[in-house]
């Protein structure tokens, strides 16, 4: 099978995968209002996604190893799409919570399986392409958030919206399945394969720092994904047809930033790029707090998107080149720490918003940008091959 077909298939699946969470996020204000819960209670509802993710963190790798990443990618992506429809279907809160636990669990397994396929495809090429795949994930999120904004302005119910998206996603995924790389396919890596060490290994200082960087960035990502529409609605008092465009602007900027991050790393290096990203994140969220107008906030959210865009892909890349443990173990460690931030952040934001205000919560997350800039000075780059 030509390698470009595998690359196209994985790229399209990344696009669909990125759009699932954005579809759900774009309809959060509508669903929250339908259940009539306050910010604090809604924060705890979002916590159920985190619970599902935490449950599957220790077993996801084993499941994918058992099924193979090709079958796992299709099965869990289809399941994820079905669970998206479920979010719009339930009208009792406990049913929604159960659905969200499953949604978080399947999201985590899908993420690991599709990234395993991405690694297999990247080994068929001399250059690194995972960054562009993550950029495609962001484009999928941008497209889905734009679609969500259109659905909101057209007063389309979430269930109907989710059925449209999932139906297309399921059909496309089934058509592309045959082009994914099976486990029996041997791919040659351009770098020597390190012999995997047996037994438990403590992460070194550099991997711990990379995990913290991913954590701070993903707290900001989770905040923007789950709360930016709420911020547009309740803080900027945006008209209904503009509520979804804060998230859309953020996703567009994050996608753009990921595609240009390879250039910035070559031009400025990893440490300076991380420093710049942290500053942009701080400026973006800080501006949305200081100047909470509709259009100024949309611009501020674009700056936030540029700030968070390159942090996680760079952390994955640096972890994959570490010398202290096999790349697969290092990536699992950094990914696990990072996704804790993505899913634990939004419920905490809900609690802070209820006790103080959503502006206060965003101001606190802005400080995470400064933390990224500071921690970037302690990252060791000489571990790269």
C-alpha cells in the first residue's frame, strides 16, 4: 500500500477526532442551560469526563496492545462518535454524567491509539510529520466549533447537531480503515532503536519538567475548550450569533500555530519558543480579563490559541528523544500528566467561577503562561538525538 494513503487516512481521522470534543464544547452553554445548573455544579459535571480519563490511563496501553492500534483506532473512534450523540440525547443529569464518564474514557484510548498510528506513519517518512497531524486535529476542532456556532445561531438542538456530525464521521472512518497500518507492517525508524529496559523506572528531572509544561498548557486548553463559550455569553454578553466565535477564533489560531511551530523551533530553538508561547498565553488570557468586550475577547482568545499551540507537540517531541527511558514510556508519562491538566482544569474553573467569578478564574490560568515561560529555562535540550 502506498505510504501517502496511510498518511491521508490518519490525517482525516485526526480531523474527525479533533472535531468531536469541539462539537461538544460548542454546545456546552445550551446543554448547561437545559439542565439548569450553576457554574459550580456544572464544574462537577465536567469532572466526570476526568474520571473516565483517569480510569483508562493505566489500562489504555494494554487495550491497544491487545487489539492492535489499527482496530483500536476504528473501534474507539466510532464509539467516541456514538457517545457524542448520547450527550445530546439524555435529559436526566445522572444519565449525562454516566455518558461523560464513558466519553472521557473513550477519548483517552482513542487519543493514544490514533497517535500510535501517527507514529507508525511518521516512520515511513524521513521527516517528522506528527506536528502537522496535531495541526490537523486543531483544524478539525476549528471547523467543528465554527459549525457549532452556526448551529447555535440557527437554533439547531444539540442532539440533531451531534447526529449530523457523527453520521459523517462514522461513514468516513469506515471508508478509511483499510488504509491504516496493521501491526504486522514493519517500518524502519531513522534513529537507532533503544533496547527497552524492564521494570519500574522513575522519570528524570527533564521528563518531569516536560510533564509539568504539558500540564499547564493543557489546563489552559481545557479551560478554553469548556469555558470560552461561557465566557463569551456571561462576561462579554455577546449576542447569540457570536457566542461560538470565541472558541472558533481560539481553535483557528491554535491550528495555525501548530503548523508554523516547526519554523519557530528552527529559528529560535525549543526554549525560546516555549518562552514566547508562555508569554502569549499570559497576554491573551490577561487581555480577555482586562478588556472583556466581545471583539477584544475574540482577538485575545486568538492570542491564547497561538500561545498554547506549540507547547504540547514540543513536549512530546522532546520526550520522545530523551535518553533516560524508552520513547514510548516517556511519551506515555508526559501525555498522562498533561491530560490530567486538560480534564481537571475545567471543573476547578467552575468552582472558582462560582466562588468568585469566571474572570477571576481566567486571570489565574493566565499565570500558568508565566509558569510555562519560567519552566522553559530548566528544560534540557541536549537529550535530542
